[in-house]
C-alpha cells in the first residue's frame, strides 16, 4: 500500500514538474521576445511602427512600417480560412456520418498523414504546380500572389480541421442522434440541427487551430506569395504579390546586424505575432466553453 502511494506521488510530482517546465519555458520565451522587440521603440514610436505604410529597413531614412506586412498576413489568412473551413467541415461530416466504414477507415489516416508533410514540400508543390496554373488561368503577370498563398495555407490547414472536427462529431452520443431520428427527422436534418450544434465546441477548436497554423506558417507563404511589402488592395490584392510577417522575419533575420534597429524591428514583428496567436487562443477557449455540449 505504501509503495503504491509512493508511486502515485511520484507520478503526480513528475506531471507537475512537466507542467511547470512548460510554463517557465513559455515565460522565458516571452521575456526573450519582448525584451528585444521593445528596444525598437527607443528610436521609433509605437504609432509609427503600427501605421507606417512602408517597410524599407535599409533605406535612408529607414521605414519600419508593420501595416503592409500585417495586412498581407490578414488577407492570406482570411483567404485560407474561407477556402479550408467549409471544405474541412464538409469532409469531416462525410467521413464521420455518411461514408461507408471501410472508406472512412481509409480517408481518416490519409488526412492525418497529410498533416505531417513538411511545409517546404507544400511550398515546392505550390511553386511548381499552383503558381504557373494561376498565372495562366487568370492571365496575370505572376502567379506568386496572395490567392496562391491562401490556397496553399488552406490545403495545409485542411488535415487539422478535418481530423479534429471528425473526432468532435464522433464524440456526440449515439443516443442523441437516434432520438432525433426517432422523432421523424431525416438523416440530414439530424446532422445539421443536432449533431453539428452538439459538436460545435470541438469544431470551433479545429477552426481556430487551422487559423493558428495559417497565420504562423512561414516557408510556404515565403515561396508562393511573391514577398512584396506593399499594402494590398481589396479585392485586387488577392491577385498581387504580398509579404507576410512570418516571411519577413525568415527572409531578413539571417542578414540583419545584431543589435540594430532592424534587428529589434524583426523581434517587434515576432511580438505582434505572439500577441495575435495569444488572442486567437483566448477566443478559441471562449468559444469552446460557450458552446460546450452538456448532457
């Protein structure tokens, strides 16, 4: 009995230690990121950084304008969400509710395998296949556009959205579905009036995770969006090159002098990305609690 108690306390202590290490690591990461990013504002105002429409870090005078990078990230991410969310949820409904069990048993592992493909492979596929296809189809000067980035990010987000949404739909108790059918509802009415609302908490978490992957992706958008730091128009900006915040950090961090204003500006961009993903997580947790299904 005493040995069992010691084993349980040991496991409890190990789990607590693991959680504490994760929290401390996140705290140290925040200090590292914000301590370098905030140094930029000793020479440049926060308002100027957030509202300047130019990103010319090596010109004279320099311009550290976040706005074109922020808008580029937003337009690519919104396009990816519009592309991936309806398609992903529809695929999850088909796999969990409509597909033959043998077909579902094949499709589910395939989607999970797609989630593990490196982003550089997606980027290479987009550069070789999608970029020339969009250029020829739309008759535009270049296929490296925000639209291309949105499609590629949507494809990358699909496995996450499909897998988590499918798990959420499958977790709805069978008795609830059978009760709806017993009351005279059709199969489709049961799906969209009973099953989907009951699984909305998990589906919303899947969507938020998909958005988080889209807004934080680097390699793919760097390869297919053209990396032009200009403010995109709407809707014309979808068919023009843009540059995202993540691509800017990846492209410029390797060559920037350490300790320079340019160096601190890249850390400031990273801080904005951190805050953005933090807000997305807060919204996801709120939606998850708000729409949690209770028996």
